[in-house]
């Protein structure tokens, strides 16, 4: 079973693909207050499915602000009990934000 959705809001492109047991939400561009509502809605939709594995892919993200960080923290908290969430690191300029805010150890990062 393969399901794919794509949306654009402001400077954020969101691709959401379910392939078998894994659902990948890929973020491209800038995750800021303009794109946050679409991401929040998509994460809630994906979390409500039976997908045993959810991956948020930041590898094509160019920028993230505090709103985006808050959404990722909330998603990690909601999925903490079943450990089905993994976050793929973004480029250095994006990942540096997580390092500066001391959140690298709090979020379920995996190397791409």
C-alpha cells in the first residue's frame, strides 16, 4: 500500500508518503509560523493511522524557527510511549538550532 500527499504553504513544501509500515513526512524549504499549521495537521493525521513507523525528514529543510521546533517536540512527546517516531537530521544550519537549544538528546534523531 502506497499513499502520497503533497502540500505547499508559504515557503514550506510538505510531502507525506506511506509505504507499507513506514510513513515519511518530508519537509522542504522553511518551517516557520506560516507552514506550521499544515505540518501540525499532517502530523496529527499520520499519528492517528496504524503506521508502526513515522519518519520526519528534515534533510531538505533550509530553516526552522521556534514554531517548528515546538511542533517537533509535541510530536515526539505524543509518540514517546510507542517509540514509533524518528527524525532525520537536517543540514548543519538547521541541526545547529537543535544543538544551541540543547534539544538533540530530547528528540529521536537518526542519521539519514
